[in-house]
C-alpha cells in the first residue's frame, strides 16, 4: 500500500524549524565564519585567517577569564544544589500535592520580574550602608564590602538559578515511588541512610539536571558579574562586551562565544550521561 | 500445619486504626503463631493491608497493642523491626543491580562486604537467579523480579515474612508456579508467612489458616476447608464464592422458603439461612427426591476443572451449579429453560448455627 504524502504533521513542525534555522543555526554558522574575519581600520573584512583564534587563545587574560567563569559556574551549581536540597525535600515529602503545586507556582513568580531589576535590588540590599550591614552593625560586626566582589556575583547567580534548581529537585524527589522509601526502612535503613542510599540515587536525574541548569545559566550570565561582581576580574561574558567595544573586534568576541558554546556543549553532554546513564 | 504449641509470635489486641474519620481497622484481635502460613483475605478496603503495614511499623495503630515475640511494638520504627515485606509493586531499587538489591538489608545491618555478597549470592542461587546478579531490575521478567524481591526480604533470615498481594501482577501460569515456590519456601525455612490477598484461590491454596476480613473487622478465622465448607455469615459465603444461599423458617426438619419447602434435618426450629456449595448442586429436568428448588437457566462459564452454570430463581436469587462437560452436553440448557436444582440435605451448611 502506498501512503499519500500527508502534509498535516509537517505544517505544525515548520514554524519551529524556520525559527530555529533562521535565528539559531544560521547566526551560529555566521558567528563561526566571523571568527575568521579580520578587522582593518575598524571595519570587518571577510577572510579566512586564524589570527583571532591565535591572539585570543594565546592570551593569558582569556584563560584567566575562562577558568574564573568555569569555577564560578561550578560553585553556583554546587551551592545552589546544596541550598535547594533541604527545601526541595520539604516540598516533596511534607506537603500535600496541592500545597506543592502552590509552592512551585510561588517559585515561578520571581521570573515575573526582570533579572536586571532583581540585581539592582541586591545592590541596595548589599550596599555598604544597606540593610544587611545595618543589621550586622547592630550586633557589632562589619560593615562588610559585599558588592563588587565574587560574593556579590554569587548572590546574583543564586538569585537567578535557585528557584529553577528547587523546581527540578522537587519534581524528581516527589516522583520517587514512595514504596521504595518504605522498603528501605523495612530493610533496616534509618531515615539518614534512606536519604543517602535510596532517595538521592532515585532522584539522581533531577538533582543532576538542576545543578547543570545552574551551571549553564551562571556560565552565560552577564548581569551578576557586571552589576554585583564589579566586572573585575572579568568573566567570559564581560570579556565579550569589552572585546566588541574595543575597536569593533566582533571576530575576537566570536572566538570567546564559540569557546563558551563548546564548553557548555561538553558539560551538558557529560551531565546528561550522568543523569540518565545506568550501570551494568 | 504447625499447631500452636508456644505463645503466639504476633498478637493484635483491640487494635484500632483510623485515617482521619475513615476507620480502616476496628478492634482487631488476632494471634499469629510461629511457623504458620496465615492469609489475610478480603475485598479491597477491608483493612487487610493496613493490618499488615501496622505489623511492619509502616502505620501506627490509633489504639490497642501489637506485640511481636512478647514485646509491644507500637512505637518501634520500621527500620528497627525485623519484619521484611514483599510489596505488591515489589519496590525493588531500580538504581541497584540484582545482587545489590538482595544485599541491601545486610548492608544496612553493617555486614561486611565480602560476607554480604556471599550470602546474597547464595539466595540468588536458591531462587534460581544465578547469572543474573549484575543485571538491572528492568532487564528481568516479572517472575524473576518476584524472586529477587523474595531473596531481598529473606537474606537477613527473619522470623517472619510479610507479603502484600505479591502475585497479583503476574500471569496466571506464573501465579500457580509462584504459589508452589512460596509454600515450599515456607516449609523449608519454617518461618511465619503473613500473606495478604483478595484472591480466594491464592489464600486457600497456600495458607494453613485464613482470616477473612470485611469493613475493618475479622469475619471468620479458620482452615481453608472450614471456611469453604462452613462460612459463618452471608458476607463470608458470598466472598468465598460459588456458594448458594437460601433463607427460610425451619419447623420440624423442614425449611419453608420462597422456593418451596426443603428438608433440613440438622437445623433447629426458627429462622435460618443455609449455604449450598455450587459443586454440591445437581441439575436435572425432572423433580428429584429430597431438597430441590426450581430455577431458570441463565448462562454457563468454563472454569477449568468444570463448568459453572448460572440460574435464577423465581424471586430473583442467583444460583450456581458446577457440572461436568458431559453433564452439560446431556442437559443442553437453553436460556430461560427451567430446571430442578437439588442437593443432599446433609451437605447444606446452616449459617450462624
């Protein structure tokens, strides 16, 4: 039996394909090509030169920014996961399904406000004369410089990623078959051992995905290091801004962007393997 | 069957369990003896699973006392009990291999790695799972998973094993095989099995004693034969299945019923209800001597060992009769055709008497 070509399912696919093609694949390819162009007299000229790659990757400043960004993204993934976990445990195991739905809704509310606005709010809160230092002063501590530091940037990163990490973790913890937890207790596992030996392994997928999303969002975040971290030392995102501003060096910024994409691709692949991978 | 020689292993004393306003178990009194295979049976919501979960410490009784080996266990958390349970869903750990699942209980008890691996392997061998130890759970068949769950529960050598409808997810032929595995295992180990099921055939095939529960209460306790042939109440008679119930007033060894008079020599005068099992009913076209009623044929159902014929009496009661294939062939019943259903007056069981 020959089947007639049915255009119906393809029609629904088209908008996404066009969108992704026009605004993701093509720009990406263009950016890759751009990284080989040359800038002469503040004007870009098509070329196929390795000049930009050699200059950027041969520069200590690039690698300083690279390792700093990587380190911060790892730390944000770890810290966010650790802070989120007790909250997620509570949401997953001590709330009714209705309560949990409401709590998850509340976790989405922060996204209603632009992240930039939230970063500005932290500038006020963390300022030398801000409420945090006022409180600490009340017990005879400080004032501490919290803005324009790695600490300030980390506050920004956590503001950005924590709700999402809690959502991922809660989702995976709540999905654990409750009889597995009962079976662990039934076989002699104390509540603490059940957590380590059963709950964490059973929720592995969501826990890893939460940490990876925190990593990815932190790795590419510009607002936190710029407005709260003081942009010195620069992260890769700040390096991109600086490079484009200095002498129209878009091709060199493209080199940084491609390095970032390759890194995220490697991390995401490894993480998905860890999240869904099985032994045996 | 192991007759109770010493004090019971488990006793429930006036145990009551409520979830909010819903009462799952009402003033339960039950002794479970060492080495017996006891089945808790009843329709869903009868409190059998709650009873089992209270024994494992997964639910706390609202009032009353549960003792195991003479010790009151009400406040002992599940992980400090030695009451392994085989779940209906099996609850095997999907992130652990077969052998890691089996040795889990030993790991939690701090048994050294070498020893616990050896003991787990012995159980895998016993359950005919040798060669599967490194497999993942989702690479096993239903029957194999069942045996892993049994091995995991038994590896710590407990005094009793709790089973919550463990065979309900298996194919019919596997159920029969696993029944054999379970009864053999229970005899070999000599430990107590507490088996929860809604299946009359599973309970009657395996258990030394059967506890029929309904609405959170015990309706009847007894050996399978006793319950099958001597149900104490209409609830038990109906739940056990393939029973016909007839009510009436007895006077001088004869019961007056809506279907006419039937001889009932064993009963005292007064109101009575009798149970006639389907395999003790004879179907005939002519009125036989003795106890008989008239009913019209509805349908037949092939039931493996015989054929169950369904009838309806004039007042709408359903009657069942078990016949052989050759009997059915000679009767050639048609829907609506009237027959005489008769039984030996001595084989009728008088309920509540």
